[in-house]
C-alpha cells in the first residue's frame, strides 16, 4: 500500500497569545495543511487571526506575542522540519529562500532609499551567492516575469505605481524559487483591474513553479478566483474548511454563510448586507454590532 506523501506545510494546533495576557487566545488551536502546487486561502474579517497565523509560519510574530502550542511542519529537501523549533539563524536561511512572503502594503515593506533592483537582488546574493552580471541578469529576468521592464531596476519605490510596487514584492518573494509562497492580502490596496492582473500572475507563477501558496484574504471574490482549498477563521479559530467548491457552494457554518451573503453580485443589483451575527449567543455579539 502506497503512503500519501507529507504535505508541503502542515500547521498542527497553533495557539498564540499576548505575552502580557496569556489567557487571551488570539489564535486558538489552528490546524490545516497545504500541498505543493495548491493554494489554500485563509479568509475572515480583520482581527480573525489570519495574518498572525501566517506570521507564525515565518517565525515573525512580534515580541509582544507568544506561540504557546503547536507545530509548523515544513517538508523540504526530503525531510520534514518543525519550524517552531528552529533558532533564528536557521529560520533566516529558510525565509526568502524556501519560503517567500508578500506583505499587504508594499510601500511600507520596500526600502524607500534603495532601488528596487537592489532589493530584489538581496535575497539572490544572500541565499544563492549571485553577484555581478549573473545577478543583474537574474534581476532583469524576474522583473520581466512579473511584467515590469528591466530598466526599472534602477527606480526607487516612490517612482512606481501601487501595482508596480506589488509586482516588485512578488519578484522579491519568488527570486529564489521558494517551495511555499505566503501572500498576506497582497491586492487589498489595488483597484479591481490591477487586482485581477496580480491574482492571474500569482496563479501562473504557482503553476509554473509548482509552489504551494498560503493566501490571506477577507474577500470571497478573491477566494473564487485563486483558491483550491479554503479555511474560514473567526475570532482566532477555524470555523469551516474544505475545497473551494465545498465552501462556496455549500457553506455549513453560519459565519461562512454570513460572509458569503455580504459579497456583491457582478451586476451591482444585490443590496450590500452587513454581516449577520444572529447565530452568536447574545453575550458574545461583537461590540457595536446589532445582531
């Protein structure tokens, strides 16, 4: 009997708390996995724990937060490692190399006083040892891959549009051909046309490079475009998970149903509807929300 291979990434019972309030669970017992070449979308409102979960994979939680339980199992180079047990130096060798990350707002993630070419090249030099003409050639190739003229390598972030800056972030994140790409709401600040272009680009890169992708979003329209599997989070917990078809076509949890009811239709005829929290016990209704 053939055993199923280990997933590319597996989160097991991840829980995160503030160090000064260890009884306040920000992420509670979260578990899911990602396969190579597949996209798992984690969806939920702001404050649901999506980004904290992603940051825990990279070992990038702020000093005010603490991972109190769980494992982050990463399958690379023929072995499975628990990333939560690695020291800072070992994690640095994986970040930007085996795991890439696109942050939500490129203008705060890119250094304003360094050219975008220099910033793309940093990980290539650090992880792959590229220098000189080989480095310039690779930077040009990456810019072309994400739809930016190689001549813009000498531009500074404030000389680029929002969509171009996000494409630079994508080029940086895939420079070393990672096995896993984490995208934290990378299209939130973009207009719908540019958003569609970025989503298409990410999906093409995922297929071309056979990457696994962890995509954080609050938008079920994005989920419909890019997801293979979906994880729905509410107040730091997973309330529903399944394939895209299962979750979008037959949502089981009232919160998932409420989120989907908020999605506008393509014609703009459906009235916008706030999230309905009527399913919550009265004493748990979010402050300021009338259920």
